[in-house]
């Protein structure tokens, strides 16, 4: 079984910083592209940042210059460093990974359970 577990969320004041972590466990053949998504109350889930297996990253315009996605392939971890946080960043943040399992052919998408980020004074 493949599992993704997020951590690092919490309450922070505007202008503050948080670092989210996502740990991937299970029997896998290949850990491919990974990303962070977020969903605010009453809103659709949106893509925040992605990173390929080679380390190429992309960001939604609203977080460009403030957030940084990174990964540690040896530890099977992906991170999201969030700086200069704004109230509009408040949401549940979800980790996503595209994985090829040892027992299956082809790539599947997996999701974590989410971690709450609240930016408020």
C-alpha cells in the first residue's frame, strides 16, 4: 500500500512562514512528478506547485516568488516552503504524487489526507 502523509500546517500571522512536508511510503518502482494542491472553503482544489523527478518546478502565479517546492528522492519526501504568507493562502494543503508500483503496470496518482494552513492576525 502507498501512503502520503503531510505535516507542518498550522496557524501563522500574515507575513510569516511555514514549511510543509510530505512523506511517501510503500513499495514503489518509480516516484515521478509530485505536487502540492490546496482547497479553501467553498473553492475548487487548485494546483499550487509541481516538481518533476528531475527537479524542474512550476508555480501558480499567486505564489510565485513566495513559495518554493523541493524534493529529496533518497528520503522520498517533498516540501513546500511558504514565505510572506497572506490570509488568502488559508486552505487545506494536499500532497500529490505520481507513482509506478512494483505490482502494477503504468502510473497512478496518490493523495495525502491534507494539512490545514491558516493565515490570520
